[in-house]
């Protein structure tokens, strides 16, 4: 899909993307799941984003720039095989085939002709009334399988696969390659100092300028009265556009009118001596002082003034309408001969140099460079500011825990300020120690054992709190979700330890008070906080811990402690749907010492009786009541009612099947029959559910009822049921009928 990248770029520039800052969407880097070239989406602070397209290698030849992709071209189709020597045909399971009309399936024997069918035609034959995006069908045995994705208005991708001799089933999934193969080149214009990148197929080029160079100002001589965006623009006599999807004429409509913004006249505050500069910066919240040292340059003052003017212009464009403090990140000062003593004290011996100080006048970074060469880093979008925040807070933290006079409040603030930092991602560049012009940051060496012990002492000391400290609560939540100080300091993907479980006890103890305060805390003026619903936050942390534990062979999975946390939430009436959902997923992977699943079945029974059982009324109505009370940010609220309903019918059937499959669970047969019958109320005539219920009836001594139910299971078998499962269901009926079950 090579031609799609340019239209995609244009499309993305025209839309407004916003992400609500919820528990589901976190800041950081996200990689596209498409095949081939990846697209990286960076979600930054203050709802800013970056889209990074393509990665690979380049080669400079004269004024030309040649690009080569580092990603190996591969098929967009992912296949999985199942083998069965007895299979006479091959079952194809094409999953998530949203664009039916774009896919073709072909088969070939030896060097014979390839016989193709459009997937949409196949779907119309096998399941025309089904609105699912999966298409299951059978083909004759063949040597080769051809899969084609036909691009609209472009070339088509054809992939040929060898089919194993004994293959009985092929599962197919297509991952779209949004970016396509890298096929771009560049040319550098010496006169304009512009680098032009374009597709070799002749698309209009994108023009780039070096970020270090002053950007040319080309003000419009005449400004329009208004700007409009009008889809399908037309005028009397102009031929109407026809929609290719529906074949109907489209009218012109005004979508939006944008006023032409004026540039904000921003001015930096420049002091004429170091004392005033330090004092001014001390009172400037969240700003750093940039000190330029350029004593050997006779035009240093003129260069500094030019820099300041350019900097003000760039910040003014960013603010565009009024003052926005989030873009005003730095104060600037040009060192003079009167500052020699200060420079010597801080070991600044090179000229030129650029020195960065925090509000307290502490040196955070130094570069052997002039100010102009670093100008591109002093903007809101560069990672320098985030790096400085990290360095400053690490340094302040280290001073606090080593200060014997530090108060309890000091320690909480020190941990919190580090925990709430944005997690570092791979788009942040590492420091190049071999390049003296790069910033060298102060190094803070932290002792892991000392940090963990200090945190443990802090958590232990607060167990008897009468009311919660919200900064401590926020820090705990960050830490148990692997986003806190351990991640910041040591990049740990740690398994929850005893201190973490003690921290969770603190959250549960103060659950109601935290829930009452968190909205006001999140909205605290001048600060940024995001504490979600506690039961969801805790359940999410426990679920993540389960995955981390699975990837850490030496880790103690803390199963009993995890179960204990869920039980405390449920006992306190805090077990919402998300908490139970994660709890059941956790318990399904555990067994009691006797090999049974008693713990899981007891917990499911409690959930079923409290939320699903229908002594009176409708099961569907009860589920609907649960669905309407879901957190609007939850996955199932987003996926919809059908997904929520299917989850519960599957959940009930799965719990019932555990009773069928293990003799140690026989004490739950009566309850399991109720669960199984419920699954069939929610999803009628499901052969899997009928098979479960029939076997439970048989185990309960209701043999005739079991045979009748298993007969229905066989009756409602469809092509969607795996062949092996269908055979087992039929064999089970035979065993029930002849008394060998």
C-alpha cells in the first residue's frame, strides 16, 4: 500500500485527535500492529502527540538522499496450521475479515492453474445472514494456498503458501500494512537550504529545514476575511460528485469557519546581572535558567540579542493568541566578566558554554556550545525539558532521603514527584558522551536497597493513619502499577512485594475516604493528578502483576496474597465488574492443593448468586442493569452490550465445564447445572453449552434428560464448530445412549 502513506499524512493533519486521560490510555509510545514499516504514536504531556513514520537507513550521494528500509518485506497474512491425517478437506478460518470484498483465496495443485474465489462470494454461500467478521469454510486438498489483498486504486498483494500434506485447518489473519514499502528519496537544495523528500512515484514533496537554522518568515501580504473547510465543493453547473460507495450525489456543506489567528507578542524577561537572573528564576515556577558563557566572542552580546529575538518570535507563534505558561519554559542570561567567581565555583571553564540551572541555582547540565546551536532544544516539543525535570527530581530525592532532618511530608513529596514523572520511552535520545557539544547532565547515583527500605518504613509508619494522604495514595498506585519510582530509578518490571501488598492494604483501609477526595485531588489547581476508581486501579495492578510474574521464573507469584486482596475488596462491597473479571481470570490459572478448583468455584458462585441469579425476573434484564452501571471508560462499555452478554454466558459455561472436567469438583454439580442452564438462557441453542449441561445432568443421575439435551447439542452443530469437537459431542451422545459414558 505504498501510495497510502501520503494520503494518510494529509488525512491525519486534517483531523483533531484527542484522548481522554483515563485508566485505559496512558502517555507513552504506541507501535502500530501492521506488517512492514511501523508507525509510532507518541502521546506526550498536555495532550500533544507525535506520529513517527518509517525507519531504516539512508545514504548521501552528492545532493541526493537515498532511503532503504530496515524492515524486511513480509506477507500481511498470518497463518496457523492444524494437522489431521484423516482429514479429507481443509477448513479455512479467516478471522477479522472486515473488508470482505478486498480478499481473494486461491488454490493450486503442482504447477496447474490457480483457482481464485472472492472472500465475499464465499461468505454469501456459507453464512449469508451472519454479520460476524469471521468467515469459516472448507476447500479441497491442495499443494499451495494463495491469499490476495486487493488495494483500492493500487496494486494488490499476493502471498503464496505451501500447505503441509496432513493439514486439516488453516487460521488466517490479515494485518494491514498502512505505511507500505519504503520507496522515497530526497534532494537537498543548496540555495534554499531545504531538504525535499518525495515518493519516487511522483507525489508532491515534503519540505524540511534544519531545526537549528532560523526558519524563514514569509508573512502574507493579504489576509482572507475568513477560512472555510467545505467537503465536495461545487458551484452551479459543476457536475455533482458521486459517492462510489452509495452512488448518490453529495451536496456542499460548510463544516467549520476558522478565524485567522494573530501572533502573540511574547517577551522574555532578561536580567542584566546574575544575581537578578537567579532571583527571577527562583520565583518562576517550573522554569529553568539558561546561562550563556561566550567571553571569547566579541559579538557575544549581539548574538545573544538575536537569539532572544528569534526565541521570542518562536514562542509567540506557539502561543499565538494569549500567554500560555506551559510554553514558557526557560529564562536566559548572558554571563559577563563580573561572573568569573561564580563560574569558577561551578567549574565552568569552557567558552563558549551553555549552563542550565534549576530554581535553587543548582547546575543540572552543561554543554560546550554556543547558545544559537542549542536553540532547537529550547522549545516545548523537545525532550530536553523532560530530561531536566527527571535529573532535578532525582537529585532532590537523593538529597531528601540522605537528610536526617527530612520530615515525613518531605519524604512523601520526594517519592511522589518522581513517581508522577512521565515514563521514559525509546524516542528519548541517549546522551552522546563522545560529543562535547551535547549537554552533560549531573549524575545521581541512587542505592536501590536504601530507596526500598525508606519506602517500606514510610508505608509501615502510615498504617495507623486516621485519614489518607492523597499524595501517598497517588504514589502507591503508580508503584503497584509499575509506573512509579522503581520504574523511574531502576527501570524495574518488578513483581509485587510485601511492601506493595502492605500499600494496597492502606488503600483498602481508606477506600471510601480516598474515593470521596480523589475528584477534588485530581482537579487541584496548578497540579496534575489522575486517580481513577480504586477497585479498578487495584484490579488492574494485580492483573499486570500476574503477567510480570509469568515472565519471571524466579519470582514469587504471591497467589495467596493476591487472592486475599480480591477477597477484601469483595467483602467490603467494592468488587465491581472489572475487579471480578480480573479475579476470575487469575483464579482460572490456579488450582487448590487437592487438584480441584474449589476456590474459583466458590468465588464464582458468590458472584453468580449476587449478580446473575434470577429467582424472579429476566436474566437479560438483570444483565442489562449491570451493563448500564458500567464505568463508561471500561472495555466492555466500549465494546457494547453483545460483548458483555457473551462474556457472561461464556463465563457461566466455563465454570460449569470445570465441574464436568474434574472429579474433584463434583460437590458443585447442582450449582453447575444452574450456571449451565443460565448460559443457555443468555445464548440459546449453543452446542458447546448444551454439551456441558447434558454431561452435568448425566453426572447428577438425570440420564434421560442428559440424552435429550445431548441430542440437541448434536442437532445444533454447525460448520463453525471444530470438527474434533463435533466428533466428541456425537461420541458423548452414543456413550450416554449405550450406557458407557
